[in-house]
C-alpha cells in the first residue's frame, strides 16, 4: 500500500508540470532525429578494449564539453558540476557485459556532467538552449515521469566534435542533494555490502524525502 501510494504521488507530481514546460519538453523530443544513438568504436574488440577506446575519446573532448556545459549553466542561473573521473572500468564493464551484451557502443555516459537549478522555470528554459547549441542525439524527461524511487531529471545525450557521446543532466538542487546520498547507499547494496539498520531506515526513507522535495518544488512552480 505504501509503495502504491508513493507511485500515485509521483504520477500527481508529473501532472503538476506546467503546460508551457510540457511544450518545451515535447518540442525537444520532437527535435531528435537519431534513433538508438551509438558510440563510434570497434565493437568487435573485447569489452575492455572498447572501454579504453571510449576513455580515449572522452579525454579528447573533456575541455570542450565542460566549457559548453558552463555556458549552458550561465544562461539561467544554473550550477554546473562534472564527473570527478571518467566512469570506472569496473562499472562500465558491468554495463557493457550485463546490459549491452558486449556492445560498448551503447555506453553513452563515460563522461558526463549536470546542471542544478533552484526552480523548474530556469531548468526548463535551459532545455531549448541545449537543443540549439549542441548536437543532441537523445532526450529524456524524467521529471514528468520520475523513476520509481522518486528521482527525476532531464537527460541529454550529446555528440561532441570528435563523435564521442556524453551525458548531461538538468535537475533541481534539492533532488540532486538527495540523489547523492541515495546513490551512495545504492552502490554499497549493489556491491553486496551491508547497511546498518539506521542506514537502511534512512535509505528506505528517501522515497518520502523525494516526495516531499517534489511537493515543495512543484508548489512553487505552479504559483510562478
């Protein structure tokens, strides 16, 4: 019952996105012509070699990507941040082997960044900026339809000048803060590490934290 109530609240949250913001999102989705974007690598190589190809490409465009994202952030008072390192070899190979059946061309987030915002107006108004200034090959609005736990963002896959595809997320500051803590617990569970009872209670309680955060964000949004 608690899980059903949580999902119902998420559906309600999605319905509280304003009509003008839904149109911005729909226009962005309509502007995507690529289907199932892929990295330009030799997929006949073993997965580790594919990963190394991706890392080489990503390093070539790091400065270009970060300059671009900082420009996007500056247009509507966003705060840009980036991966401290490229996606790890261990996690990348798990994805390549487990999710993509050995095809590393489907791994689109070896390099990535995010922009956080204090309100949804600035967030949604940044979408057309990204669409107009970058080669966006994939767009997903998970604010209107959040993930089960409650996390939601706007996600772009962007093809850089050397052909390498990177990931950019736009999300509210409060959701980013909860996500940082939630993801740390998730990674420990995924690695088979145990959580203390207090940690498990906090982890399970993050559903409610997400719900309350979205309530606050969306209540402000519909009043603007």
